[in-house]
C-alpha cells in the first residue's frame, strides 16, 4: 500500500468506516436531529452542528490546496455558522458527505511524489502551512478524528438527555 493509499484508507475509516479510535464522523451523528445538533450540553463548547460546519470547511480547504490554492483560512471561515431547522441539518450532513468525496477525489488525483511538495512558503501553524502535503493530509485525518471524538461525546450526552439542552 502506498502512502497515498494509506491516507485514502484513513479518510474513509474516520468518515464513515470502522476506525480504531471509536465512532466515525457519520456514526457520531446517528440519531442526532437538528435540535440536538444545535444544542450545547456542555457550557462554552461548540455544538455538533458547528463542529460539522468546521470539519466541512477544513476538508474543502485541504482539497482546494491539493488543487493549487495557496493555504489560508477556509473561504467559508474557520467556524462557519450553522443553519437552523431540519432541512438545513440534512444539508449539513449531505455537505459532510460531499466534502469527504471532494477530499478523497483530490487525494486520489495526487501522484505519490506530490506528497513531499511543500504547502505554502513558510510555517503558519494557524492555517497549516509550511509543511509537506503528506503532513497536511495526516493533519486533516487527525483533525477529523479529534472532531469525531467531540461530536461523539456531545451526541452521547444528548442521546441520554430526555430533551436537548
């Protein structure tokens, strides 16, 4: 298996497969409706919906970088505002799927040699610049795992609550 194939495998596992760490991004959302997705069961935390929007934004940013865009904060912002109501929540879940497909397609188009290419001119940790494409791809996998864990913990709290908080 090449490094690119490993990254593709990790992206698939963390998005909707059987990751080693626990529930995937999409499994974390099972049974979560728009009301629960917007709830804040823990003070001063992002809601599941806000986290989903953040994951979408960064997946799209990384896919765009793989196609030549200079690194920056995502076009939609670091933490795009979520919508409201059931239809908007369904759109967000569809956008999670679409952002995964977009990122996977961009990674699949890479030549293995491209993994060593630098991302940006200099190190800027805030936007993930100044590293190799390989490090950026490992970073987006780690980013998804981190946020899948957050969503999973929030979802567990919300599923056990008699009503969304």
